[in-house]
C-alpha cells in the first residue's frame, strides 16, 4: 500500500530515542522529510546522524518543549526549513514512571507533571502547527497517549509499582483535547487522533523490570516473563509495533478518521472500548 508520505514534512517531538525515534525512522523509510527534537543535544544529533546515514532528510532541533516559546519555535523552524508542514506527531513526554503509590502520597507537582510535560506540550505544538497545515491545504496530527488513559492498574500490575494516576490524568486529558481539536479543524482537512501504546520496550523498560524484580525478590528474567505474561500476545509492545498505525493515520489515504483514540496493547486491556 502506498501511503503517499513521500515528500511530506513531519515533525516528531521527543524523537532522539524510543517510540519517537522509531516513528521518525518509519516516516523516513516512506520518503518523508523529518524534523526531530529533544532536550539533550548529543543524543538528538546521534539520532539524526543515524537517520541521515539511512538516507533521511532530517533536521534536528534541540529544545525543551516545556519552555514557554519552545513549541512555537520548533514548529516554525521545521516549516521554514522544509517550506511546509504536513504532519505533527506529539510524542514527547518526560518520564514519570516513579510515581507515588497513592493519591495521599502524591504532591501537586507529581499529579500535574505528566499534564505539564506531555499534554500541554502537545496542545501548544498543535496550536503552532495549525496555520502551517492550513497553508498546506490540510494536515494530520497524531498524539501518542498511553493506556493509562483507559485503565486503572491494580497494585502489582504496573511494573514500576507506582500509581498510574499522573499518567492517567495526562493521557485522558490528551484524549479530550484531541476530540475538541478534531472538531475545530476538520473543515480545514486537518485530522487529529490519539494512539495509546501499552507498556513498550523503550529506554524506560529496563528500570521497570529491575524495579519489579527488586520489589518481589525475583530475578530480572522472571520479572520480564511476568510482565510478558500480562499480554495475551505473549510479549510486551515493541517500538516498531506503534509505527504502522501512526503512519496510516498520518497518511492522506486516511481521509475520514478523526477524533479517535486507538489502543495498541497486545490484548492486555480487558475493557470493551466503544
Ligand atoms: N514506553 C512505554 O511503555 C509507553 C507506554 C505508553 C505510552 N508511552 C508514551 O510514548 C511516548 C514516548 O515514550 P518512550 O518510552 O519512547 O519515551 P523515552 O524513551 O523516555 O523518550 C522520550 C523522548 O522525548 C524526549 N523528551 C522528553 N522530555 C522532553 C521535553 N521536555 N522536550 C523535548 N523532548 C523531550 C526525550 O529526549 P530528552 O530526554 O533528551 O529530552 C526522548 O527523545 C511518551 O509520550 C510516553 O508517555 C510510552
């Protein structure tokens, strides 16, 4: 299937590693031109060098997206460099895996950290992208949420042991934002969706496995096996599992899917979402 992504200009936020990097690489493999950003310049440049070595036309923009004007600057820089902007992937998020065990333990900062470090960043980047997408005759915004938007994890289910409340607050607010924005910009042919990965093997994963192993007094291999057993497909999600859906939603082929929240969980969530 030709996704018609060749030549499209894509911004992927938080793309120096993990899911963002895998997405940038997948877009580049389809011939898209990509701008990536992250806070740590050395890791960002290393990621860009890898993508360029694979043939990508890749611009690296160092930025801490939580700083007041950073989202606007990143989007405008990418659009000016490539002459247009077609697709925005809101992926960046600070890692808040070490969350408190309960609401009573949580500080206000911990409760709002995911919203401020992810949801508000996605909102501001989207706002900055809309005029460029209108000028391009349409666009696609895909936000990377997380299954905490849809599920409350019982003690022991989360490998990190902490409450998923901060992640849930941030990711469910992201869904609400996506639905609102999809209404606002549909007539401009800008389609907006959110994809929720479940536990995915990124740089965050080894810590989670180690935490579970330490908490239960088991080996790392046993902890890994326990986590995998929670997935009916028999394994955790890999970063390359996220790309096919995100690329399809970002494609011009997908001209009528908007305002939707779609989960990639290997069957792990048991609720019926409709
Ligand atoms: N991994 C999972 O199990 C999982 C599950 C559900 C949802 N998700 C979601 O998927 C997305 C990616 O997760 P991941 O596991 O791939 O994350 P990751 O490996 O921790 O990578 C995060 C990326 O975002 C960048 N970043 C973080 N804060 C930033 C900021 N303030 N400004 C600019 N860039 C920033 C990081 O680079 P710097 O640190 O250099 O800035 C890095 O490139 C996140 O939205 C996460 O919530 C992940």
